[in-house]
């Protein structure tokens, strides 16, 4: 069965995390993704650990289901090749800053003149109409700018970053979502369009639902910050031999938790009887959970919490996840043979479509592995790099 984006050609002029993650999501769902790389390649190719030069682990995990074409967009020949590839494509994605794409003649207006059906997605740091326009944006700086670092450091001595490239991955999902919407609109109208996904504004919108809090009201009803989430007792709790995350949430779950911890009468205590009452006493409740969990082993708590249908999870490392019984049962970890990198472990596509499923069809490509194939396929053999001259001896 073919994926839902089978037949869609994506020209991917992105690098690092946000753009490659987005285009990999599109590729997983059947799109033909042509990754345009400069002569030195996507910078993430060079991140260690790696078995071979320019094939770093992060690149391998962000660029499956793609073909790599090396073109120097700063050269006349390279930019012309990209324009001609875009003329027959469905989607063009770039995280090059807008001023630079205009200089290169690779902006939406230039490409739409020869392809009115093109969905052109520009993803970059800050919206073009504000005073921050043109500033570079990367995961760390956007974590700082959008309030995420401040919230991560709430109650601590200093702000801190999430230990993940979380901004890049959130933005990548937003980019794939926005492109899919524009493709759906094209099915109805026949017209392509420009799609803009600024990192800063997207992440402020991401932070706002819970952390705008009292500032949601005008005048404010209190400070920013969702108190339950910022509670210093909100953490994995120590058991006799490990750590568990536990979160009774509904009235029924709290009633069952009070029962299995030997204090059933607390369920009828006015301080804890309703969600509204509990929301102002989150710290007390988390302290209660912490004190209770310390008295039994992780295994004992897993049985009790599972029987009571209360949300819980043991704290696991990445190493633990390789042998996680659920992931093994659903076939999550895939082992693939890469032509240059040998045996690799890869996560499955988690989203399942019953009639048009995604698939892993291509390994992450070597630098320029498909340059000749793609250019010849597009009738652009005249733009192939000249063959190296043979010296006479």
C-alpha cells in the first residue's frame, strides 16, 4: 500500500533539525523528498558519534526516505538547477532566512512564477513583520526567547534548557502539518501558496495554553505560570528501589489512590474532594504522593496502580527503552542495513493509517548520492557538475 503523500515531490532545502525532521515526516508518509545540500553537506552530517565521515547519528535519524542532491545555491548554476527542480515540484521547504532566499532568486514570488501550484514553506526564526525579523533562530535561542527556559528553571537558581532539541522537533511537526493543510487546500482550489512558520511565534503559542494562566484575563487574575506544572514537588517520586511518575487526576482516580494508600477518608475531605479544590493544593497532594511511594518497591506500586487504573510510569533510560516489552511487542525498533553504515537501529513510524500507511523505503543518503539520478530524471543533465578532468601521464 502507498502512503497518503505518494506522488508528492518535495524539494527540501533545509538543514540541522527543524526542517529535516519535517521533511522526514513527509517522506515517511510517501512523499519523494529531494534534499538539496551544499558541497559540505548539512552541518548535522558532522555531529558525532559516527562510523563514517559525514554520516553522523543525528543526520541518520533525521533524513531517512530522502534523496541527496549536492547543489551550491550561491552559484548561478546551482541556483538555476534548484529553480528548475522547483518548477515541477509540489512542495518547496526552506529554513534559509527570507532575505537570503530573495537574493538567490529562491523566494516564493520567484518560484511561483513558473509553478503556481507550488506549496512553498519558509520556516525561520522570527516573523517578517516585526522588529526581530532577520535574526537567526536556533533551538537554544528560541527556548530562551519563548519563555520555555524560564519555566524550566522556575524555582531554581537560573533558567535552563530542556534536554532535547524540543523546539526543532515541535516546529518540524508544525511545518509538516502546515504543508499538509496547504496541499489539502490545493486539492480544492488548484492553487499553491506560501506558508510561513516562524519559530518564535510558534513556540510562544505553544507555551501560552497553560502558562499564560492569570494573564489570560484582562485585567489579570494572577501571575503567569500553571501552578500544578510549576510545583516543585512535581517530579518522579522515589520508591524503595527506583523512581515512578504517578498522577491521579480525576476525582475517581484520587478516590482510588487515597484508598490504596490507606487514607480513604481523604476522598471526602473538602480540601481534596473536587478538582477545583485540589488545584489550589497541588503541593500538598504531591508531598502526600511522595511520602506514600517511599514505602514500597517500584514493582509493588506498579501492581497497585495498574489495578486501580491510575496513570503511572517507571522512569526509564534510553537504554531501557531498547528492551521495553511494549515497544518490542509492537515492533517499534527496526533494524536496517545501511549500505555504508552497516546495521542501524531506527524507530518505527508511530502514526498508523489503516489504508495508506507510511513506510521506511530509503536509508539516510550519502552526500550527493542522488545528484545525477535526480537531475537526469528531471531533464536537467545540462546542469550536472562537470566531470573531473583526467590528467595525462
